[in-house]
C-alpha cells in the first residue's frame, strides 16, 4: 500500500513540476526601452517609450525584467499643462504613470545603453538594473531618438552602427540570448543595421525607415503645443494592442507597419519605408515571445491614421514655431514665436554655410562635386573608421551634436566624402583641415541649432 502511495505521489509531483522545468528550459523575456529624447519639442520620443513600457507590462513582462532609460524632463516640465502626466495620443491616457527611473538624466548614455544590454556586472554591483539574460532567454529592445547616417543620438554622446552591431555579435558569442529583437525609430535608422547586422547571430531588427530616409512624428496637440507620438512607434504599439500576441507573429506585425507607413499631408504622399534585417526566420515567432503573452484591451492611445498630422522629426522645432505664430492673436506672444523661428532658421543657415565652405575647400580630394557631396545620401561603408574621424572632429571642434540636432542631421556629408576620397592619404589631411576650419571660423559656443 505504501509503495502504491509513493508511486502515485511521485507521479503527481512529476506532473506538477513539469511546467516549471519547461519554463526554465524556455527561458525568460527581457525588455530594454530607451528614449534618447530631451526637451519639450522631443515630447513624442519619450511618450512612445512610456507607451511601450505600459504595453509590455500589461502583456505580462515582469517589472524585474524591464529596464527603462529616459531623460525624464517632461512630466514636471513648466510647459506641461497636465503636470505629472504624459500622453501618446489626443485624449489619451497617462503613459507616464509607474514608469521606473532606472536610468534618467545624465545616466542616459550610449555607454550605459550597451552595458545594460550585455548585463554589465559593474552596473549590477552598483545596484542598477541590467538585462541579465542567458542562453535560453528572449530579449526585446526599443530605442527612439534622432538619427543620422550610421548613428543615433543620446542626451549626451551618440552611438555608432558598428559599435552596436559589434556588441550584438559578442553577446551572441557569449550566449547572452536565444534570440534578440530590436525595434529602432530614428531618421536614417536602416543605416544602423544595413551591411552591419549579420544574418546568423539570432538577431532580428526592424527600423522605422531606410538608410537614407527621414522618420516622422505625428499628432500635434494644440494644448501641449507639441507632437505626441512617433509614427513608427504608435503604429507597432497600436498593432500590438489590437491583436492577440500568442496568435500574431512578428512578420505579420512588420507587414502591418509597412502597410501603414504611407500617409498624405498637404495633398502630398509621404512614406517612411520600414525595413527589417538580420535573421528573418525569427519573424515567424509569435509576438508574445518578445512582448509578453497577455491580450490586453486596446488603450485609449490608439492613433487613427485618417485624422493625424505628421512632421519629419528634424523639422519639429520649425513646425512648432510656425504653429505657435498662427495660434495666437497676442502681438507680444506672437513676436516671441517669430523671434524663435528666426533664430532657428538663422542657426540652420549658419550650419549650412560653414558646411558648404568646408566641403568646397576639400572638394579636390574627392570624386564628387560639392553640391553632390552635400545633398547625396550614399550607403554607409562597412568600415566606418574614416567616417568616425570626421564626425568626432565635427562634434569636438565644430558643433556639439547633442546641442545642435540640425548639425547632427548633416553628418551624412562626411560619409559621402569618405566614399568619394580619391586616395586614402587624403582622409587625415581633410580631417585636420576640418578641425582647423572650425577653430578659425565656427563659434563652438553655438547651441540649440535644431
């Protein structure tokens, strides 16, 4: 009798234990969300990331497995008419509530971003959250900020495509994940992976645009006097909230993004061509593997594409100034906005003038005419060493790219120069001349050229 009872108990324990063993074998899901945005005009950047946090949490990703990076300068910003609250759509619910302050302010850097992603033990020893993924785990990353050729901006510093992809390769070698999915929203975002992300390291990436294409913000709010969302982000979030993540696969979500990336504004059709890279077989997995298994009711943050206004990310400050001028009859207030618009346009002209003069001065080292160098968008080379010399010099000696986002949007010029150099030895000469030119002609204290 005792033997029968023991056998029965063993069977019961084995049955009850099997889900645990199965769960351990399947691994966990980890999420890293990063907003590189800073300032009220970049409201949409953080609002998208906050919305993403609410979505993955509601869909069942444990709080301990989510890491959020954000500058955190919006909720209590003096420009915010709803203090302590952030929305991602007109009449939307608060997406800021409960968002953790894992990394805020000066801690939102490329160095920390990469360290968090690889589970850096030094950060963990300091009591900071990191992605502690292992060989059976799935990792999801969503990043949004300004982008340019082969780089994305942070509040301080910028991240190059080769740096990001080198780490992803190393993480695969170190068995830091079973699969990793990366959603990247920025201008020229395709350039962060095209020619750089291998197809055999268990990483799948979706970008908001091609390597040479602008990304867009949407939904102007006359109350908050800013744009509320990034077009790519609200599109994939809308899709996630409208479908069962255990039924929908990533490839279907990608198809939805592609289908809804066309829009008409001012009687003109605009498109940001979302791209995907890496191991495309991962796209056949269910959304639940990376964003959580629970089906949650669609939030009030749904953006209806037939009633939304769009603006490319780089022109948001200009568009906001124009809208503010048109929105007031108070002459004093209107003059403030007129002066702001004039400052923005003058700053852009300042950057353009000095870029033209510099490029024209070294044109003899290249196989392209000055206008072509300034206005083309050539593909990023796999070897970024030449390009990085120019960009770092431009940042350190000409325009601080974190404070001058318009100048950041122009750095693709240096990729064109590198691609068209007539001989290798000319690179160092041209870089040195850039430093000398800026020392002599550009006032480094120039800032906020947006």
